[in-house]
């Protein structure tokens, strides 16, 4: 009833996102994408193997060999994905440890200044 005369509330400004936070978010998004891709490759690997077995059983030897070649390629892609995932996880850990070091050094400096006073 009296809603037309009320003043709009001031909205709090969103917190500033630092470059480090953005980098960590990007790396974690990359990690998630790589994990999804790896699970997709593993599912494709199992599917290709069953298709190759069926093709061999029905006498389609060339098709079975082609499917096995494709399976080998997908397995290599999965290995590459694993390596990339490991690198991304290492980068996230490195950034986290550097942030902890920075916080620790700033705390030590503050403690040193306090002791000097």
C-alpha cells in the first residue's frame, strides 16, 4: 500500500575479483572440462571395444580393425587428457601455495612492525 513512496535500498557493491581468483576459477573450469572429456573418452573406449567384438563375430574383420584403430586413438587422447589434467591440478596447487606464502609473509611483516613499536 505504501510501496510507492518507499526509497530503494542501496545495493552493496560486488566484491572485486582479483586476477589470482580469476586464474584459479579458469583453471578449475578447465579441470572440470578435462574430467568430463576423460569420462567421455573412457565410455567411448568401452563402446568401441564392444562394437569391434560384434563386428568380428559377424565376419566384418576390416570394420573391427578400423574400430580398434579408433579405440587406440581415443586411448591416446585419454592419456593426453590425463597429462593435461595433472598439469592443471599442479598449477592450481602452485597458485594456492603461493597465496599462502604471500599471506604468511605479510603476517610476518606485520608482526615484525608490531615488535619494533
